[in-house]
C-alpha cells in the first residue's frame, strides 16, 4: 500500500491543494509556487491548460515533488 492509500484508510483529515502551472517555462516560477504551499499537504493537483496555454503540468509536478 502506498502512502496516500494509508492516509485515506487512516480516517484522518486529508490536506490537498490545487495549483495552475505558470505561463511560460521559467523554473523559478514553479519553485515559487512550491515554496508557497503548506508543508503538511498530503496531495497536490497540478492542473493543465485550464484557461489558456501554460507550462507542462507533468514537468511542474515533477519539479514540485523533487522540492518536497
């Protein structure tokens, strides 16, 4: 069982957040978003192209995961 499944089965409140990828490809914008998120998140949803063309959601999610 993975960590998220364990949290779901624990019965405790799950803390999630959702963010949009920034416009453009500047990695510092993604790092700024990652730094602004609370440290107690259990899951993060990174949306892709919600209202216009933006950076890659997959790339942003990978960078944020690496940042912790």
